[in-house]
């Protein structure tokens, strides 16, 4: 998003060319600034699990031209009825306020490095960007926004928007200044050229993409893609052979279905958070802190078979089931969340853990009755089970990154953090197309992370290989490149950003109310365009991202094996929790039989949960 200072400055500068009747100059300035800045309050929707691509998410309805018109009318009625509602001066003020409110979305549409703007919501929720993007978005998190990168962002906004706007306003106020303003505009243009040339990393919002080779740390090395289970134990890397196998223009999917879930964010307490409380209460508890239950509370709940037990956090239920009334598991979990340590820079959670779990296990959808060591009955909701699976698979036995994990903070991090498209194409066609196995993908080519499992993919060749012509190619790679080929990729990813409520819908066919509707795959569709480089043998040896934006994913993760365990059978992130218990809990929650699944800790789950 553009900075609040820039959003506020636009109507303040524009007002200098707008005569205000009735001595309302100061009021109009204040109201116009509020109209221009308020849309970014939609960032608060993140705290309530509303994602940016949703209508009410960031850069959604609040940034639309329709909302700008409504806000301008309301502000005109409330603040300027003195001019006479419906009078010509009143309508002029409303029109100016509409311009102020609309300037927010239009300014955001000029940025690169963020999603588009829903300018035409609620008629449609498509996200739009200007055909040319002048402004960078402040990279990273709050540290950068209020630090040096925030100042560089503001410097770009002054250079590309505020100075030109001030020049135009000056001419509108006094046409006699045209000659002088022409000289000033020339000096400004010379300054733009100088700054873009001398300091491109700070005054060029995007970097030109060139064909780069595979095999580097950032690009990813095709040799690292697992191939032992492929025919002849070899990775297929030639375009001719990939085409002969019929891997293009067909749906590539893994053999096993997967499912979508929340990433159980640390903001809400993760596996130590009471997700059933709902987002508002979780936000409150996070902001002001919360403690694990006391031993007295635990004893009281168990003694009365309190129905509130069903709404407790997964770790609280584990503590009760195992008779640990000091709640050590819950304390351990909360110590690793926003509740107990300084706020992390990002909205972090276990997206990679839940994505891996969805690849490795069937979807939990049933309540499981766990009989505790003291004979008490503790019922686990499917969301509880998913949260514990996310915790378990957060650290798998084998996690092989292809491409580098981004640690760059730049205006155009995608230029250096995007993996090479040739490597992604080879991973998709070999792992998903031939081996029928999937992997995780970090869809954000920035220092922030968002992992999804690839549910399916389709790779399309946009024509035959063609000469390289004048396409910019890395100097070291250029002698090997014989031809280029353009491709489109459409990836259907399994969402890891759902609200808890998606898995809290009871199956109407369940007589006892202990079955919930399966979520299945909630798709997150990512579309990429790229140009791939081929050598004389049609080997894929490099590529560059094209399209809008010209970015690809950060890296992919090949995950194999179950959770990495400590102390014999314990989970690394919570060594109070035995993996055999979580494993059997997940199996029971995915059981299709009619009887209510039960695990009895008094008998160590028939030898399964020791």
C-alpha cells in the first residue's frame, strides 16, 4: 500500500486549487484527509481471518469507487449541510471529497509489490492495477514501514506523485506561472532521471527480468528434485521428452487427495489457543495476554464433566486427558506464541505444517472421544486434531528446499527471490506429472512466507520454441541458449488460510452430531507466465518470469517422512505431546465407520498410544 502520509498529502495539495465557500477551508482539509486515509483500516480485517483476496479484505470494498462515493455523500451531509444540501456549492464539496476518497484506491493501483485494488466492488471483486506502476510498496513488516524503507517509500511518492501534483495545482491556481512551472518541471524530470540512474535500488520500483541459468542457490538446482522413484531413476529435463510423455496441457495431480485448513496462527495462540471462542475474543486475549488454566479449574471441569471442556484449546485437552493439571503442555505452547514473547514481524503460524499434514493424512472430520488416564471423557473436535497435526508436521523428517528461502528486504524482492521458472516447471512435470506426488510451494517471493500444497497444476506451451533474438540473457548462459519457449502455469493450491469456521460445520446426516462436513480442497489459484531457455538438446537450462507481476514462487519444499521426533516419540515443538497419540487421534478422526471413535488412555489406546 502507499503510505498514509502520501494518501493524506494528495487532498491537501489538491485543495489549494479548490476555492472553498463559507470559511470552511480547515474543515474541508480535515475531512478530505480522513476520506483519503480511512480505507487502510481494512488491514484490521486480518485480525479476524479475512484474507486480502476477499471482498472485505485489504484493498477490497473499502478501496472501491462506489465506497468513495458513499463516504463523500455521508461526509457532505454530516460536515457541510451549512452549504445547503443539494446546492451547487454543496455538490462541489462532495465532488472534491469523492476525489479525495477515490485517490486512495487510485494511488494504490499505481504501486508494485502488492495485490491489486477492487476499484469496482461490489459489482465485481477483481483486483486491478494501473498499466504502469510508478510506486513501490514498503517491503517487509512494521519494522520497515516505520524505518529506513518507509522513508524511501515516501521519497518515491514525493518524487513521482506529490511534486507533479503540486506543479499542476500551481498552474491551475495561477495560469501566469506556466513558463516558470515549465522550467521547474524540467528540473523535476532531470531529477527523476538522475535518481533512477544513480540509485535504481531505491527509485526504480521494479527490476527488468532477464533469462538466468538454473543451478544456482536462488534459482534452484534441478538435481535436487527427488528422482529415485521416476522411470530409470532419472529426472526428465528435455522439452522434447516432456512433450512426448504428454505432460503439457493436461491436469497434473497427486495420487492422494488433500485438504485445506487454517494455519493456526500464533496470533491466536496456535494449538494453545481456544479457536472455538471466535476471532474477536482471540484477538482480545492476544492483545492483552492470557494464562493457562489453574489446577483448581482443571479439577472443577473434570469433576462436573463441564461441557466447556469441548471448547478448550487442543493442548488444554491433552493436559486434562493425561492428568497433567499443571497444564505443562499448554504453558509450553503459549510460550511460543505472540501471547508470551515480542510480537513477530509477520502473521506467522504453521502453514507448512498443516500443508504437509494434508498431504500425509486423510482429513479429520469426526469427534474423537478420548478416555483420560483417570477415566474422564475428553472430546476432540476435528479442528483440534488438525491443529495437532499442523504442530506435528511443522518439523518433518526430511524437508528439502528447491530454490532459496528469501531473506531479502527490497522494493522488488521478487527479482532476486523468485526461483527460476525452469526449475518449477521441471518439479511440476516430474514430481506431480510422473511421480504423482506433490510438494509445498511458498507463493510469496519475499521475506514473508505462505506455504501451500500443490493440489493440481497445468503447464501450457504458448507455441513452438523460437529464436532468442534480442531477449536479455545472462552473459554466462547466453552461449548455451539455442531457443526460447513461452509457457503458462496454472497452479491450484490447497488453502492454508481458512477461518476455523470452515471445519466447524456439522454434517446434517450425522445422527449424534459428532461428524462434521469435510472441507476438502479450497483452491488458491496462482497463474504464472515465463520464458524458458533451451540448449541444443532441448534441455531446460534457464528462464525468466514474465506476466504481471513478473514474479514466481520463492521456493518449493519436498517433504518426506513423518514428523521428526525427540525423546523417542515426542514432537520437537511441544515435547510434552507424544506423536503416537496424535497419530492415532488423527486416524480415529478420519474413520468412516459408524461408531463414535474412541481412544482409551487407560489401556494406552490398545497399545497404540504408549
